[in-house]
């Protein structure tokens, strides 16, 4: 639009009419009309985007993306009266997309995360326990059958009943303690040899 047309009736025109007029002029070949369209609509777009709580830089990015999209897609706008609505809708969508992305990217403090998670061992700790158990029972498998039986019974009892162990394993009560000590020593040796590999 020429300077004369802008001063004439500028106060009478709404921003929507000014945007529509500038859009028509720009599509007709008046390159300066794009500057008028930008000057008319950018303050409005600024308010739309900032309403989403974005900081200055993010708002500038969203508005710039809105204008780039407009230049790329302006031929899809058939009604010049719809140009302001098109720009506002595009800016609103861009601002909402940035807001969603920012929420997804917000880091969570360890204390907050810990309170929300169930009290359980980490996968790493469970893997270490599984490895230790596997190595231990692998070492138990290397000792003789009598030791394996004794260690299995003793391992799963808090306070072993030596009388029942004596009966079950056909072993004198007095030899259960020393036999257990020798069996544990054999397992310890097997574990140490396994660790040297």
C-alpha cells in the first residue's frame, strides 16, 4: 500500500481490515505491503503467543515460524478477510506445540521422582544380585553331593535343627558344624577360582 493510502483512514480501519488490504496489495505485487501486513499483525501475534507463557526468545521463534509458514502457504488463503485469522490460528498452534514440548522436556528433580516411584531395587542392583547368586550356586555345584545337601539345608534355615539334619543326611550331630565349615571353605575356594578367570 502506498503511504497516502495508509494515512488516509488509518484510524478508521480495524487491524483486520488493514491486514486484509495489505494482503491484497501484496498479492497484487506491492512488495512494501508485506511490511505493512507484518507491522499490523506482529503485535497481535505477539500477544497471542505470550498468552501461552513463553519467554521472549520462544515467542520470537514462534512468530517467525508463523510468518515463514504464511509466506509458504499464502496461496491457500482464498478470502483476504481470513488472513488475520489464518495468522492468529497458526501462531496459536505454534505456541501450543512449543508449550507441549516444553512440558515434556522439563527435567524432574530426583527427590520428586523418588517419591513417585515404588520402593524397589534398581535393575542394575537386581542384575548384580542375580549374577552373585548364579556364581554362588555355580560354586556350590562344584563340591561333592554331601556338601551340597548340607549347604542347601543350612542356607534356607534361620536356626538349623541339628537333630533333623543328622537324621535327614545320616550324619552325626557333632560332625555337622565341622563338615559345614569344610564345605563352605570349598565353596569359597571355588568362588575365588571363578573370579580369577
